[in-house]
């Protein structure tokens, strides 16, 4: 049976602040929350629509190259997406795919944590890690 | 050649067209079209990021970390890098031949990767163009449009991908960041339960894959002239081949042929790839341009990938896929097998082949038991080559006496195809660019050509909302006279 809440951390651990999504998942894993499933991946793909089945809510945690500091918390709704590449899919497009296949998707939010540098091999920046601290506090408050 | 427009005479323009660092990290594509005095397209250039940074990144790391680390190159085909690196490091640990169990589990992992990547490419990326047409409403040209009008097809695409990922999970140990392949072999067998669960679905997967091949064939039949001609160009080819001439996506020798069918080399030991393939640097691109040394940089560029592999092998060693290969090669007197959009057809034949191979390997009890790791006399240099979903992938490492990587050279599929993609875009731009104004229709036609190759950008990086495609039109004086940007959400801006 699926956990009611799914949290997906998106990003590459080896690219500076792009690691914020996977780092969020690492920290949440240590908390061993009940009825919460945690996933991490480099990027979203169509099969994540299948992971949304039987969920009450979904949260996508990702680094954001621009936007509010320290983070943005926003509900995300199904929306179409187009790309010339197979290398990116937005949370909204995953929801839209789900909607076309199975009907109304679960309530979903994006936690966009502001990042600043994405250099290969670089550790996450101190400023981004501080943003992540605050973002996780918000996430836990939302889940409570 | 229009390269002259950006050489020493106007060095400032070289800087102007370069991709800025932040874009290099995020990953994007940029196409510039250069016009002559008569407004004819003289040069089309696709600018894509390269992985040089990664080669430096792995220097100084202990060699046994590399198969896991290199997965961070690409979120779409991490298994290909995982296996190519493992094959190179087999040589470092002296494992000239890994055990039958290790090879079969690696192959299983690899065919799972090919299946899921090809399914994603076709159902998510290519089928909207093919099903709705290149000029159709942009709102429909995506997986959502397919799901709305072809719900069974969209569902099959997602389940095919999910199945491939499950094969990867049981062989690599995890859905992402797997650790299954190690220098000298693998670190786990399949359990009987895992094997049986995969086998239960294997026949359905083969059936859907075969349906997908037939779907592409029908699309070709319905649009014969367009499909044969669109973005097509003659090219030399490079691919791995088994000793008996069969398609082999995991291991073999290198086969190179010219565009008129002459063999340049065949069954070449890939440890000697550097004697035959060299990489040219061009000032306007971060990505190098590989070429056959014998033919030189101007004439020696080549194409890799599904179209090359299916058209250049002597046969496919699984019955259903080989039957489809024969149909493909014979179709319309061979035109489809030479067409850029024939890549989609070839890709589905490979997906069918992968599904058949997965079924056969799951029936082999070697994946349940047997030696996992082989070692031998330690070496300082290792080369691993594999046929990744998008084409030939080369990993080459040197390791010092302290077990640290001191040099790495990676030639990824997209780099092999660099000039070929440029040729395809050029062919499209010549036909569809009308005057000096960029249109959404032209942008999409260029996207269709790019999608046939599905180049790998700096894709292991992901940040919200960043993967635009930029199209720029530059006149004979080097001035930008029009530009258009497709944002990640599909919207266009000028």
C-alpha cells in the first residue's frame, strides 16, 4: 500500500546547489516520518505519473535558479509541457500526464529552494544550505 | 564555408555566440543560422554543452568510485555511463573476461536501459510530432496531447519505461544511483522472485514493442516523401559489431563505413580507437567534433546511434527484431534506412530487440548464481565502449599506482553526432527558412530534426524551468537579425 504523502527530491548531488533536492530527501529520511515515501532522482520523467497513484498529496523539492529567497512554496496544478529534449519534465506536466491517464491527481506542491551556483564538483553554497534549512522547516509545518 | 564568417576577421563575434557559463550548467541548446548576401542559409550551428568538466572532476578519484560517479553525467542514461566505465575499469583490475554471470547481469541492465530510454524518447518526445504532424498545434505536440488522443499508446509508453527501470533496479540495486556493476563484474545476483516478476511481464513488453515498430512503419507509409527527405543527409557511420556481424549493444569491435558503403575498418579492437578517431576543436562550440583520421576533419565526420546500428549490422540476433530490420532495410528501396526520421523506426526495432534480449536473459539461470567478480594483473589504462541509447559511448581512463584516476577521456554519443546534427539542421533550415524572419513553424521543424538525435545536454543538472532552445538568425555581416526562444514550458518569445 502506498504512503499517503510522496516527496520527490530532484537534482544532481554533484552540481553545487542542484543538490538541494536530494539533500532535502536525505534529511527527511533521517526523520523516519510515518506514512511518507521519499524518492530522489536527477529529474522528473513520465513514469513519475505512476508514483502518484493512491497518494493524498505530493511535494516536489527542487533547486530554483531564480525566484524568491529563501524558498517558494506553491501549489502546482496539471499543465501541459513541451520540449525539444527528453531531458526535462516539469512537476505540472507530470500531474497533467497523470490526469490524462487516471483522472484527478493528488494535491501537489513545489518547494523551490533558491540556489546560486551549479558548478560541477562544487559543494552546495552556504547561502543555499541556509535556504534549505528554512525550506525544510516550512515543509515539516505543512506536513504536520 | 561559412565558418569563415567567424574566424580571425571578426574575433569579437566568436565571443558573442559563445554560451555563457550559467547556461552551460543548466543545459540548453542554441541554433544559429548564418545567411549569405542572397539570404540563403550557409551554415547552421547547433551549440551544445560538453562534458570536459566531468573528465577533470574524476581526476584524483580512486578508480573504484568511478562507475557510480559517472552516473551523474546523465539522468536519462546513467546506466550507459555506469557500464562503459565498468568495462574500462575491468581492464584496470585485469579482468580480461568477466564471468558469464557478471556479463549477463550487466547485459540485462543495459537492455533495460535501452528499453526505457527508447520508450521515453519515442512515446514522450517523438510520437507527438509523428502522430500530429510537424505543423500541428503546439499545445498538442507533447505527451499530454498523445495521452488525450491516444490514451492506450501513452499508457504503454509509460509502462514500457517503468518496466525498463524495474530491470535496472533489480540489476543495479537502486532505481537511480545504482551500484550493481563494479570493476571486474557485478555485486549481486537476481533473486528468483525478482526474475519471476520480470518474466511475468516480459511477453507483454515484447508485444507492445512490436506494436510500436509497426506504428512507425505505418507513419512512414502515410508520409513517405516527407519522412524520407526530412533533414536527411548522407553520412559515414560508426558502431560496435559482434564478431559474427550481429548487432551487439554491449560489446564488440568497431565498424566504420563510408557513406557509399566502403568499409574503413571492421571488428577493430576498441582499445585502439584513438588510432582511428580524433577530435577537432572549433572555437564556436564547447563540444568537440570527432572524425575518422583517415578521412580528415573536413570529410571524416560520421553518425552513430540507432539508425546506424540497425542499418550497418549484418543481422539482429533475436528473431522478431531481425524480421523488422529486414522490413526496414527493404522498405522503399532502402530510403527509410538512410533517412533521418528513419532513426525513430530503428529506435523501435532496437527497443523490440532489447525486450527480446531481456526475456532471453531472464530465462538464463546464470543471472541467479555464479561468480560475480573476476580479477587479474593490474593495468594502468582501460578503455570501455558500449552502444548507449543515442550511440557509441567511449570511456578511457589512466590510473596511477595509488589507484587514482590521472586522466579520463569520454566521447559521448552526442559528441560523435555533433556534425551530423548540424548537417540535419542545415538541411531543414535550407528547405523551411523563408526570408529573414524566424517563425514558430521553422523552430519546430528544427526541433523535429534535433529530436531525431535527442542530444544529451548537460542533463544531469536540473533546476526549475531551465531548458530553453534558442534560435538565432545572423546575416552575412554577422548581425543578428532575428531570434526566437522556446522556453521550458513550450512558450515562444522573440
